[in-house]
């Protein structure tokens, strides 16, 4: 490879891109810290007061920020306090999975203005198109949002949704592999569509509106019909070289019967469904199991134990290789079950990981079952809201550059 070829790996930041990044950083600082002054923002971000003033004035002019009173008690003019304007922008988030479809309408503060969800067994692309077309107008009406106010539509769904062999997968489900997901949302109005992996979207949502406001680096486990993972480092979502970081569900673990299986075959709603089926429990909901039924409660408790044990070695590896501040567990389970799983996993990781140099606590994620949908709704705000990972990408590119000796 010539120097000219290698130089394409180097990406400089021009003034425009640096300005966009600084704007995202300022917005993130305000979101995390609440109602703040410009001096507060400068202190948190390290930007000059003049830069913060220019950015915040522009954001006030565009309606993304609001003035929230003035701080008094010091000398001179009282400092103006700034906060996020919820009505500054709106978007739609869509979560497509093997067991449900969910739509949310979200404002710029991350509040869900309206929601509609439908449980469906392995929805096909045409089911998604029909569901969206049937529900989106009512969703926006309930939220009080006009279609021309939307920044766009974000869609979260599992990678290889039609290819992973999970129980109950119907014939023809592989059609998802050749489906243009964006085209499913062509009507009834035009809007830009951004598609993201569901675990990545959930981690991004948690980063902006959940425990990511307390922890800058964390590993996120999303328990759905399968199992996904997401990695946030220094308040930036880290995608990896091929955009597939965090794919913990594909790791092979002991299946408890002398063999091995993918982790997501155990730690997932599909894994819980298998337990109900093997126990002869019919019509038991894996989303909201009736824990007053002793047979159901027993299978849920056994699933928590099996899942926690299966997670031990993968999470010890995560700790050794990534060194997160915490491991968060979220997904489409009752809060009480997520808490049980997090507590038991945390205890077992600490018991069996004593030789690891450091162990991050395992705890429930702050965001509820709609984490992927809300995270997807953030994607259309990307140019405004999410700190860019371009710097990390450039550093990775630089690490690949090797100068050949002169001939």
C-alpha cells in the first residue's frame, strides 16, 4: 500500500466538524447537568466562555434551548440559566423484534409523548409496514406533534433478524435479509429514516437519558427474544471495526448438559419460553409472567439462576478486556425479574471473578422496556444531540497506518 493510499485513513477535523462536535458536547452537558449557566458549561466541557456563548446563543435562536431564570447572589449581572427545550425537536422511534412492534413519539428532552405497542410472533416486513401505516397518525395526534415537526424516524431492530435460529422462527423469515427497512416507512408522510441495531439504540438511549448520565463507560445487556450488547466508552457509543461490537449473545457457553450453546439461547425471552414449554406450562407470558402462579414463578427463578451462571465468564471477560464502570441489564422483562437477574449475576461474577484485576458492578438499567425504541428516536437528533465518535474513528485509523521504509 502506498503512502497516498494510506493517507486516506487519516481524517482531519475541519472547523465545521469541530463546531458540530462542540455543539453536541454542550447539549450533552446541559442534558446531564440539568439547568446550568454558561460558566457551568465551560467548566464541565473545557470550552472557552466565548465558544460556549456562541453555541448557546445559536441553540437559543433555533429553539433547542430555553432560558430558565437567572442565578443571583454574585457581582454584576445575574447569570442566565439554560435548559433543554423539550419542544425544540420531535422524532419517532420504532422497535422491531421477533415478538413485538413498538412505536414511540419522543421530544428533545427524551420524554415519550405517545406510545403504541403490539405483541406479534415473528413479524414479517409487510406486518411492520401495515402496523406503522395504521398507527402513526394516531400516535402523532396523541402526542400533539405535526408531521412537519419531525426530525425523522429512527428504527431499532436486531442484526440478522431473519437469520438467527430461534424457536418458532417461521419459514420465509429470512426475507428480512433482503428487505430495505427504510422503505417500510415511506408513508403516510415523508421523513428521513435511520436504522440501528436494537442493543446499540438501547445503549445510546441509556447514555443520554439513563445511567449514562452517571457512568461515562458501560457495557449494556439487552434481554429481548434474543440477547444483544452495546458498548459506551467515555460517553461515546463504540461500534468496533465492523459495526458489530457488543455481540455477546453469540458467545458459546456451557449448556448445562455436557455441551455448549450460544449465550442468547439461555439468556433471552426465547430461553424462558423454552423452559415454560419443557415444564408443560401453556400460554405463560414471557413478557409479564404471572409470578403468583407457583409453577411459573419456579421456572422464572430457575431461568434467572441459569442465566446468571451463563453470564459469569462472558462478563468476567468483558471486565478484563473493556474495563467498564458498570454493566447494565435492560430489556423486555418485568422490573422485578431484571433486578433479580442483575443481583444474582453481580454476586456470581464477584464470587468467580476474584482473579480479575477489577470487576464492575452489575445493575439494572434505568430505562424500561422501551429503551430500544426511545434510543432509536434519538437517532434523527444525531447531528444535534449525540457527541460524535469521529475522534475515536480517526484514532483507530491512525493506529492502522504504517509507513513503509523509503526504497
